[in-house]
C-alpha cells in the first residue's frame, strides 16, 4: 500500500492549493469570521468557559424566570420544592390570620417564616433558571446565525458543465427545500440546508458552527462529505443533496438541545428523585402526627403549649432534603452546558451521565492516538552511500509532494542536514507525480532520475534499469516494517546506471502526553482499547508506545460491533467515536457515541453526541465532564444530607421546648430563644441553596481517582463540611437576629 495519495483528491482539513478563500482577515493576516457569525462562535466555542458565571442579562432573566416557575404545574415536577411551596402558602395564610388577630402565633414571627420559605423556593428556582439561562443565551446566539437564503435547486442533478448546471437550476427560498432536493452552491454563497456533497470539492467556512475561522475542505465521498446549513463556500463549488426538512436541520437540533427542550432525567437522577421524594413523604407523615401528639402531651401533663402549625412547617422544610432538591435540576442542566462549552452537543442528559459511568474507551488510532499522518524520522543510507547524499535526493524527490509524508521528508532533511529551498526552475527540474500504477513519485533533474516509493515498486524500477536491490537494504526495510513503521526507498538513475540510495523511515507519531492521559484513565478504572485497520504487528507497536490497555487490529465494522457487545455483556459501559458510515452500527451500539461533525449523516444520526470540532481526542474530555457531573451530584447530595443532620440539633429542641421543657438541655448551640433558633434554621436553609449555586453550575473539580478514593474525599470534604456548616451558620444568624432585636 502506498504511502502517498493522489493530490487531485485532497483529504486534508485545509484549503486546496488553488483555492482563493473569500474570508476577512485581521491586522495580523489571520482569517476571521464575520461579525454576524461571531455570536455563534461565542455561543459554542471554549471561549464560553471564560465568561463570568453570573452575567447581568442572564441573572435578570433568571430572576424573572424564578417567579414564573412558582406556577404549581411546574413546581410539582420537583416534589421537595413543591412541599416547600405549599408550606409557604400555608404560613402566608397563617400570617394574614395573625394580622387580624385570629392566628396561633405572632404575626411578625409567622410573617418572617413565610417570607424565608418563599425565598427558599425562589432561590431553588433561580438556580434552575440560571442553568437554563446560560443554555438559552447560547441558543439565541445560534438562532441569530440562521439565515433565510436563496438556493439553486437543480432540476437535473447530473450535468456536464457548471454553466449547464446554473442554466437548469431554479432559485428558491431555502425554507422551501426538502429532503433529497439537490442544490448547487457557488463560491461566496451560503449552504442553504444540511446535506451531503455528491459532487465537487470546495473550501468551506464553518465558523458559524464550530467557531474555527480556518476553512476546511468538503468533497464528495468518504467521511468529509457532510455540510451544515448556514456555513459558507469560499472557493470552487459543491453539489449538495439536502438531508433534512425545514426545522429539522443541525442548527435547529442544536438550538433545541441547548435550550434543554429534549432533556430527560437520567436513571441515577430518577433514583435520586425517588429517594428525595421518599424522605419528603416520611418527614411529612412525621410532622403531621406531631401536632396531635403535642396536644395530647400538653393535656396529659397539664402544662406547656402545643406546637404551632407555623413551627411544624418550618420543621418540615428543615427536615426534608431541600438543598439537593433545589439544586438537582441545575446540576443536570449545567452538565449539558459544560458539554456545550467543550463544543460537544449532547442529545440528552442521559448521554452526559453515561459518559461519567464509562469504563471502556474505544479510540481510533489515526488522529486520536497518533498525529494522523506518518512522519519521516530517519534516513538509512545503503552501503557506500553518504547519508547527506540520501537526504539530498529524498528532499529533491519530495519538493512537489504535498502529502504530509512528503512535507515531513523535506523538513527532516532541512532540520538535520541544513538542506533548504532549491531554485527548481533554474535546475530545469521536472517532477513526476505519484500514480496508483507506479506507486512512486520523484523528479528528473540534471540528467538524473530520482524516485521514491514502496520497496517492491522501487525494486522493480531498479531492476528494469538493470540495477540490483541490495540484500542489506531489504533487511532494513523488513526491520522498519516489524517496528510498525513504513519504509520508503529512494533510488536514482544517472547515465543509465541505477542505484538504490537508501530508506526513509516513516512512522506514526504518538501524540505528546497521550500516554499520561491513558494512565489517568487507568487510575479512574477505565480501560482503553485502540482500534486500527493496521496489521497486528504495527498495531502492537503503536499500542505499546501509546500505553493503551488493548488493541483491535485489522478492524472491520463487524469486528467493532462485536467488541462493543462483548464488553457490554461483561457489564461494562462503552464509549467510542466515529465519523464514517461504517462506524454507524458501532456508534448505535455504544453507550456513549460521539459522532464527528465532519462525518457522514449516518454517523451523526447513530451517535448520542456530536463533536463540533471533529476532534477524536475529545472523547477523553467528554468522559471527564461526565465524571464531573456525577461527582458534583454526589458531593452536593452528601453535603445536603449531612447538612440536614446538623439542622436537627437546632430546630427540634426549639420546636418542642414549649411542649417538653426538658428538651431545652439539647440546645447545644446556645441559641437565644426558640423563635430565634427556628428562624435561624429556616434562614440558613434558604441561604445555603444560593451559596451552592456557583458550585452546581461550575461543577466539583474532578481529579482522576477510583471510586473508593472519591467516596472518601466526598465524605471528608462535603460530609464533614455539611455537618459543620449549619452549626456555624445558624449560630451567626442567631447572633445577628439578637443584635437586630428580631429574636
């Protein structure tokens, strides 16, 4: 198999050499996107990570939304906060009764309790609205990038010439296009709808979607054929078959997903909801039965006063897990928001959470573990040939080779032997392009023919010129192949005499730091498997160098699917990424399936995430974001439960001291009065929610570790912290109430 590709069919993510991109440039000469597209760039790129957590516009909208969310039809979706809202309504009614002199407690005490219960509900709604607001701001920016344009719809999709295509086309509004329509897009025009390129090669500005100002190549066939509506052709032309109806395009789906319209609760989130609901019901039943017990005790003892309904409501709100109940929705929405900030669109919260539970990663070798293109690393001269002579000939033969391999040979010769640019016109050099038939390329200069190519092709070339292929050089070729590299042999013919000059060692370059990242994943209990179409020998060499746990060589779609199913049968959750139609079956089977935005429509429909950057290494970042979501939820749940335990010491003695005076001895915090204790606990209960909103939105910092280590860390930091915080907070609030003479 040749190491070169036909330059007439470029597969590089950069403009073709003949392209003249129509793109604005900055003062430094770098391409930049137009102002109208900048909003989308900010909406989807990682620059979003540096935005302030509390932007004024988002906060203002979140405050309004928190009031709108008081609608019981919305509140009932969160049973914990629904109970708090019912308690708020009840204490408000008791406050109004107290104002007219028919209440069971003082109007001031009941009114303050009612106010702080309303604040508790509003703070919980504010947390959810803040998480939604950040996503809606991104969606609004994306919505502004949608343009209604005119499109050239072809009546006859197959035409001989560009002029004939234009003549037989009709101009229609992009909103009238339907699936399977065929359109012609010329340089400078916007692609009117999502689709697949069926003819042509062109440079496309995708900054409206990915935020990258550098144009990319899109062409028919292969895995670089998908185009997105709203992006712009900046050179040449494309014939595109539309793949979606109006309102069903990629940007439309992005907007819908960013806004959270399709967000569903994950299994773990549902389980936590059930736990919180069960705790709420249990404490509700407890509080309901406490009033008759209190009345009976007072009547039996002949002293004391029964507990009031206001105090019971306050007790209930402090007993149930309001902290995590108020933050649970915000945590889930924020997880999807962090994916968006990483330029990954998750189809649902389920996909984000599954990423956190993944314990097997399937990674493609090319572009993920290696740099994606083989690089020249060594010149090995034949016997009797100086290495400088080999380097000089290899560079000359590669000057017109625009493949990454060819460019790397030129760079290696320049860096190691100081061989720099040549005046090829003055040398009257005639370059010989690579062809699939000869499997060689080279140059004819000064009566010398220099060729480089696969070993067997060069051997035939030399023997046809009555030369010989040295046995020692064949051993060098075999040695490179055994190491997983690719040998390129260089030969020359001068005055009818053919000679082999030596071998160029090409190898896949493992990305810097990738071995350390795999070690991190291993510490997290995640197994890494490299997938490659290489032979087992080459695959084993790269796998050992990269430090993956296992590899699958000579991978076919069936082999990938089988591997995923085998791991899933063993109880593992599997993640993989892909971009081709042949990856679709495996993507559909994987628990976390990241499809590349540049890939085929089949791959994007099979996946449950889309990477706008089309960077296969993003899979590792996706797992880390999923882990962070789970860790954040676990940390705040631990904090909330520990928090409630401490609040019991403040509110239970205060609530029942009027009925059972002996409970006064349990006032270990030394709170001023029973009313002050109850009010301090309710105020702390409300303030702790808003204090934790930044943590819920940003997420708990994730450090690679095993489950036992994470559990220990949660218990020590958030468990112990949750126990201590109420003692400190409630006491400080009590002191403030005394100073303000509100106790």
